[in-house]
C-alpha cells in the first residue's frame, strides 16, 4: 500500500464497533511497525468540517482513479492508526496534489494549537 491510496480497512467506530470502510492512507510510519495513519471516507456530507475535511466530486480529475463509487467526504476529523493486516484491499488513489493538500491542512491544524 502507498500513501494517497484509497483502501478498504477495518476502522474502530465511535460506538466501539469495527467496520470495514473506505479510508485514505495519509502516511506510512517507519520500520519496524509500518502502520498506516488513515482517515475515513464517508458519504455523510452533514459531518463535513468546513475548510478541513474535503469532498471528492464526480467531476474532479482524480475521482475515476479513486475507486470510489459515489461522491465522498474525506474526513480528516476521523483518523486511525492501522496495521497493514487490517487493510482488506485497495480501491484506487487520489491525486498527489489532493494528498499533499490534505497533509498540509492536517499539519497546519496540529501546529497551530487551535481547537476551534
């Protein structure tokens, strides 16, 4: 798996259940663990945090390569660390530009110390 990949992964939910859902690989952590930092992908647009989460629309250039079947919300507010054995498969990938934009947005938020 590589960074920027859209994968199916078992992620813990708010209700403590684990559900296989689409997610985006943000970063692969170093050896010896090589766990992945992922963010969940959802169709629940009402959960969007403006100027933080990001929508992938059908007309976006990277939508066809993403492997997603509908317009989706990339939720930087739904992060998880997962080992590679929890990844059930790969759907596709997003553009390098979108991946970098999401990483920058998350990094800027973490560095700012704001909790708005």
